[in-house]
């Protein structure tokens, strides 16, 4: 008789803060309760008025929670400022920090920050190399291709060295994250796509490195409501050049052709109308909490070290910490069989 697949404790589980509809200052009881329901990390997502670092200070309410940024854009802060801010947050918490950095998209870098989006691969590579050296306490005084540093040193190192991971989609950036950093965080993909990212990482992957998958979740059993709520965001992000290229690489160029043509023609409403439901349903999980839990578990493939949940609840569904913790507990899958 076959013994069946090996059972693993699975990946680490994290949640992006703040949760929609709740002010950051209202999260204390939520953060304090996360370890009790199986979550070991808090994450941030820069956008919508929230920066990538400040929400991580909430982890001080529950010492021992790991921290993650998903992601800090490499263009909008100087390399030394990123290092100093990350070291400060890591020192404050005393917990492990997964410092996710990445190129972001022109809409964030240029459109709202007025910074040229030039040579994103090289800029990301240089920032990752700089941060990896900075967190050893090294005095850095040599030049990089996209910037020059003279005599920088972190004089006070955090108790746990931060891991530098890269927001990555296609193979080139995935390999960069493992070659120069400590891994990658990826997002906006189907569960069936995860093995392709794992395979892209394989040539450069080292023991102890991280592969984090960010999963977007709208826990609503009303499919029409869920699709209407998330479609504008899905349309916007999948028509940003890096994400469109990602899904072309994954074989969805023809499926997304019409929505992309309408987006490029300056017709965002038309792009949203023609964004296939099949894509919306896969990149932004929705359904009852029980159904969402089943769909989320599909992302916990072999090679994945962490799952980060971004939860968009229907208006009024989460009125406080009790509601939030009950919902998050319902979404968090149990240990899964590796290879299942």
C-alpha cells in the first residue's frame, strides 16, 4: 500500500495590512490575534495612500511576527534611505524582515512621483546588491551602473539580518532575485502558473531562499459583486507593461489581446468590459470563505515558502477585530500534502 504524499507544515502565512475598511490605528487587536489563528507574518503593499514601511510598525503589538514589504519601489527612494528605513523597522520589531524591493510600474514611478522609469532591471539589480552588502555593515564606496555611493555604512545593524527579496514576474527578474538577493515575491498569477515561476528560479536557487506568492482575495459569495469590485484593479494592473508581458510569457497573450488593445487606445472602460471573467476569477480569488480557502490552498505548491494574503472584504463585512480574525481564520488553509 502506498504511503501517499508527504505532509508538510506548508508555507508561512502572512496578511497584508491595513485590512480594507479599517484604519491602521484600529488593528492592534487584529495583529495581537494573528499568531493564534496561524499567521506568522504581516506585510505591506505600497499604494492607495499607504506606504511600504509604516504599517509594519504594528508588529510591535505582537513580538515575534515576521515582517514583509511587497514591494518597496527601487526608484522612489534612494538606496541608503531604503536600507536605513528597513534597518530601523527591523530593529524596532526584533523580528525577521523580508525586504521586498522591485521596479514597480511607470504609473507609480513616473505618473505620480515624476521619476523616470529607466533601466528597471539594472536599477533593481543595483539596489539589491547594495542592500545585501549594507546589511552586513560593510562600508560601501564604489559605484553601481545606475547610481554612485560614497562611504555609506549602516552603523547600527538590526538583531536579525533582513533578507532582500525581489518583486519578480518573468524569468530574468526571478533569477536576479535569487542570484543577488534572498529570493522573490510574485503576484497576479493563476495557481497553475506557480510551477513555472518555481522552475524559473531553480538554476539560481540556494537553500534558505524565499519564494513568496501574494494571493488577492475577495471573500464574497456574490460573483457579480466580487467581479465588479475587483475588475477595475485587475484591468489596470494587467495592462501595465510588466504584468502584460508576464501573462504573455505564461501563454495568455491572445486571451488578453482585446482588453490590452482597448487600454492602449485610451479606453479603460472598454478594457474593463473585455477583461475575461476567467482571468478576473483566477488572479483575484473570490467566493465564500470556505471556497476561497480551497482556492488559496492551490497556491501552496512545492517550492513556495510563504503565502501573503491581500484581503478585500465586501463593504461592512468586517466591522472590527473580531470579524477580521474570524474571516482570516476561515481563509487560512490547513497543512497540505506536498505534491497534491
